[in-house]
C-alpha cells in the first residue's frame, strides 16, 4: 500500500508527462471500446433487419444480391419474376403469407416499394416486431403512399402532402412521374432498418405509374394516360421484383426452398434470410475485423508511449531510487514501484477512456440513431469489454516489467549513493 | 569488554562494527580495499577522513551490505554480513543503519514528515522502536524534527521547498528515526556553510547520544575531526589505498 502511495507521489511529481500518457491511453481505450460497441450493435441491428420471414424469393442471381435489393434496398434486381409464379407459390398450402415486392422507382434518393396490405400485416423486424404507423393509415387508394420514418423526417413530409415519384433509382432522377402525384396517408414508426428509408405504395399504384410506358420511356401526346384514366384500367401487375414468404411450419422451409429453386416455368431463387444475412455479414466482417485490429494497434501505441515515458524517466530518477535504497527499499521494491506506476497509468487511462466513451455515447446517441439506425446503449461494459480492459491492464503490467527490470538492475549497480 | 588499542573509552565497551582482514575488488580490477582490522564501538563517534580514491564509497557499500566482501569479514552487531543473502543484508541494513549523504537526501515529492517516516515503512523493527519510544511513527518524526529545530509548520511542506541546511536536518531525522545502532554520514556538511556546519554537527551528536547511536562520519574536512571521539584516515586503514598512493 505504501509502495502505491510512493508510486503515485512520484507520478504526481511528473504530472505533465503522466497526464499526457494517461490521455494517450485513454483515447486508445475509448477508440477500442467504441469500435467494439459499434461493431456489436451494428451486427445486432444488421441481424434484426428482417425477422419472421422464412424465405426470400427473387429472380435467379446470388443470395447476397437478392438480400441486398429485397431487404436493404441496395442495388438492383437482375430480372423480374412473373406474377403467375408469385400467385402459384403464394397459394401453396405450406405458405402462410406472402408479401410481393416491386422496386424500381425512387423519390429524392429514397427507394419506392410497391407491395400489398400483407406487408403491414406480416412484415417483422428486430425481435419479431411488427410495423406500426406513427400517423395515418396504410395505403387504400391507388395514389396513396406510406412513408418510412426517416423519409418523412428528412424531407419534412406530413400527412396529406402530395409528392411526385421518379422513375429509376439514381439520386438525380431523370424522369418524374409528375402526371400522377401521390398523397401521404401514413408514416411508419422508426424501426432502425431500411424500412425507414422506403416509400410504400400499392402494387396497383406502381402499375399505374408505368401503365402508359413503353420500352422504358413515358408515352407522349395521345398515348398518355392520366391519373383518372388509370383508375379505370386493369392494374393487375404482370411482374414483380421479389417476394417474402412466411410458412405455416418451419419444417417445410427446405423442401419449399428446393421446390422454388427447381421451379420449371422460370428460374427462381429462394434464400433463407438468416443464411443470407450471415453470408453478407461475413463479407463485411473483413472490414469490421480490420477496424478492430487497427484499434488494437492504437492501444498498443498508447502503451508503448507509456513505456517510453517511463523508460526515459529512469535515468533522471536514479537518485530517487538510490534514496529509496538507502532508507531500506530492496531492489524488488524498486521494481515493484515501476510496475505499479505502469499499472496506475493504465488504470487511469482505462477509467478516463471509459469516461470518454460514455460521454461520447451520451452526446452522439441521438444522432447515430437518427442517421445510422444504430442504437448505442449507455450500458455498463459487457463481459467482453471487461475482458478487453483486463487485457489492456495485463499488457500494461507486462510492459511495466521492462522498466522495472532495468531499474532493478540499475539500483543493484548504483547502490545507496548516486551523485548527479 | 574493553578492547586493547582503543584507549580513553573504557565505558564504551560493546563492539558495533568489526572488520577483520577485509579485501574487496570489483570484477576484473585490482584490489580496492584491504583493511586488516577496524572497529567501531557502540555509542562512539568516529571521524573517518576519506579523500576521493581511498575506497570510501566501496567501504560504505560493504558496511551497508550493498556489496559482499571478497574476503575477510564485516560484522555489524556481531552478524557477519558476508554470510547473509543480499536480501537479508538489505533488511539488516535498514533495521540497524541510518544514512545521510552529501545532499539531495530527500524525495522531493514527499512531505517532510513522509520523508522522515520512510525507514519505518521498510523496517518493521525501526517502526516498532519509534512507536515504543514516541507512541507512533508520526509522533517520532515530529519529535525528532523538533529536536533538530524544524517546527511543525514545515511538516507537510514538500521536501524540496526547504533550504539545503533544513533538508540536511530532515535527512538526519530520517536517519535517526527508530534508533538504528549505526548512523553513517557521508560528507553531510559539505553543502553547508561553516556556521551551519557546526550547529548541524552539535544537533547530530545530541540526537545520536539520546538514541545511543554510533556515528561513522566520513569527510575530507579535517577541521571537524576534533569534535569527534576518535579520528582515523582511510588512507592509513586501507593498505590498498596506500599502494595506490605510492
């Protein structure tokens, strides 16, 4: 105990270097823990993007690609699937519910998704949470649109607003569907998933937008179909982009998957969301691991800084050591003092680092949630985080043993009297 | 037990330091110390003239048990230091010996009181003795500092806030706390002016007498020698030094 008091007093005497060292360790600890926390939360939030869906079905491509465009609204489908295929599979007796998805349009950079009422009823995310409307109701009319929370917030839309959708998905849309404006009838509660960034319309509405299009360009002059004229037309879609299936029994999943993959009238692909998510995450995992490794190295740099600071101080502290020897400190006391010093610096750094982390989370929590859909909890360190902190302290002890050994040798050689 | 060859001190009978046939050389170097015989009695104050190159530092290192003798024996309180392990020598040193050096004796970042209490943190024996005599280690520090003319106002000051003379008195208090049998002072007055030197010595003698501590005072300032019970030159004592001189 007295040794600790001595070590702390000696450190306090060199408080400027000591504080800098503590600060360097604190920053590195904070970075490591922040990366770790974001990593953990990103993975959790990623895995909970979609829930309760047993199969995702689309045109035959890759499972990651299918997952990306059907769930994450990233990239595009290679091909559409025929409405008849959807109907045939949706009517299979093993299927409990089916949600059709039709993509391809956008609004100010946000994707527009055509779907059915089944979407509001059966879609689940997170821990099997259903979609809830913060305001309004699901779409009922042909030109109704239900907005994701982020869309409404970012573009400051409210119920009753009229908006014009754009053809294609580039941010700078070339062609506007300005002849057929939509009315905002509902705004969904925030989910922290890509749903927040989606505008939902009915499949018929999607069809109406494109009813007068030919060969990818809008009709001109007499070929044009007005919004009112469209209402009178048959708006049964001929094709959709993908669909989600919920089954009566999980046991049937693999059999149905195989059956869909071998579907004869057109090439289809059915994937299990969990498996595809895993596959996608393993792709991103490399970047995530690299980030982790980098932050580990930052911690190492912080500790090496500490080692340097202590080693540099050794020579100017020979007298201190000799005095301690003359009042009875044995060489192992001197060694312990330096280990204690390293440990004290590391503990202070870890505590300050934790403080910085919590401060950072407290400050940025709202912003990160709003912008990245990541909820960073202001929770006590997890077991894993404690392990990391313990590892850092252990590394500091190990590093402290280097100057400790040198001081031990030095104090043996110097004896009691050193005159500088 | 009166020893021959040390007249005038019949009442100081117990031998504290007893060196016989001591030889020491650093590895690969010529012999630095060759002392056939040297004794210091309990309660005695001895002036040891030790010019540089006389092997002074090495002798003090051997007496403190920092080094072990190459041949012969160094006995402190009848204990042969060479027979002890280096750890045991360290313990033995702090239990029975106090040190004052030329200057910079104190840890600047501790308070005056903490500096004085240091030996009691490392030696249980000295902590016990200090407590027995003064009630507590802290009280012992305050009393000793008081005797050496350092008032309570200075107790919690940082040691480096004191003048050199005050620092040397703090160092003396630290060397004497817990009544070690031996006090080794290595040029403790060389940083002080002449007036401060004498008053410091008087205080030191007084405290040594009170505590029954023997004083081995090493200096090259011959003018101080008459104040001591006995005076010796290390050059006479150390045959190796005489060889070097020749």
